[in-house]
C-alpha cells in the first residue's frame, strides 16, 4: 500500500533521520551513553519514522536496513530500560 503525498513521506523520513543523527552526535560528544536507554529509544523512534516514510516511496534496501536498525535499537531500548528498573 503506497500512500499518496510524497512530501509528507519526505517530512516523516527526514524527521526520523534527524532524530537518529542528533542521537549519534550527542553520543560522539559524550552527552549521551551509547548503551543507555535514551540513545536506543531515539534510534528506535527514528527508525520507525523512516519505515513509515517508505509507505510513501518504497525502497527495498532502505526497508531492510531500517528493519535491522529498528530490531537492534528496540533490543537496546529494552536492555536500557531494564538497567533503569534495577
């Protein structure tokens, strides 16, 4: 199912990329722990946004990459949450 307005897809996708890049920058300048909950959560959210954008403009390679990114980020989010809880 492809959605109609590609501009909306671009906005959603670019927002996802922005979220992931900001998390990466914060990690690189030692403002965010790469194994922490927030870093993984931001990557999870960014990957979801990018996956949603693919409903507007399909690309198999991007889909595969984002599913892998989402899976790893979601695992890290769960792991980070468990650290907070203990």
